[in-house]
């Protein structure tokens, strides 16, 4: 009987010890589970998530703003539209290609003519002349003042600045006019420079293109089999 009382006396003490041990270990298990959950959330977080939103906080802007993807989507749509326009464009004919030999104006006003002429200029390392002329043509079509000012700055940096690898050849008089016009940018800022580059291409590059094997091969490829 005394032995049973001793055993009964020990049993509550052991049970209490077990309860205390469970209470001490249970929070750790919860903490471990919480850490594991957070760690899993961090591993599954988007690659562009900041260090404060690895817990998948939906309010973080880095999880919702994706300008690069949107820009890429817009670019892709534009490229697809260009492909459609190219497919709908009528094929180049022998008559049109031959008309380029009549004048430089007919060549440069032809979409196909400019494309073939640009390839020739690229071979001669003077493609920037045509690109500058085309940029000035686009500038003349713009009426929004803010857009005009931005375009003028971009054209100057790309083709007029001595620091640009695509700098066109302009004399000092025209450069002084450009610097003066830059004080109040407009769609006519580069008119004198555009005329000078047009004249340069007309007198120099155009005759060489007309006598080049590239133009001769183009005409030959457009000829009908019975005309060969």
C-alpha cells in the first residue's frame, strides 16, 4: 500500500514534467514551421522581388509593375505590324528600279530605292548620311513642340555632335547655323544641314551606286527570263 502511494506520488510529477516539456517544445515546432513556410515563400518569390517582399506581400510594387515586359510586348506588336506591312507591299518591278537612274530624287523618294541605296551606303561606310536625311524628314512631319525638341536633341547627338560615331560631314557655316537654331528648336532646325547632305549624296554616292555591281545585279534579277 505504501508502495502504491509512492508510485502515485511520482506519477503526477512525471506527468507535469512531460507537460512542461511539451510546452517548451511546442513553440519551437511552431517557430520552425513558420520559418520553413517563410523560407519556402522566399524561394518561390519572383526574381525581381525586393528583400522586404519575400513574404509575398501583394502590396509591394516590385511584384506588380513590369514595364520591361510591357515594353517588350509593344515592341513585338510593332515588329509584327512591320512584317504585315512588308508582306502587303507590292513587289519591286524592273520599271521602278530603272526609273531610279533618271534622278536622285526618284531614287530617294522610293521606299525600295532608299532600302537598296542604304545597303550600298553601308558598304561604303556612309550610311549615316541617309539616316540623317531621313531623320530630318520625320522631324518636319512633327507638330508637337515637346516631341520636336526631343527629336532635335536626339538628331544633334546622333549626327551633328563631334562625339558621335555617326557624325555627318558638315562645313563650319552650317554648324554655326545649327548652333544658332538650337537655341529655339523647331522642325526646321536642320534644314541647311539636310540640304548639304542631300547634295553630297546626289553628287557623290548616287553616281557610284548607279555604276555599281549592286545596282546592275538588281536590274538583272528583275528581268524576265525571256529578256535575259
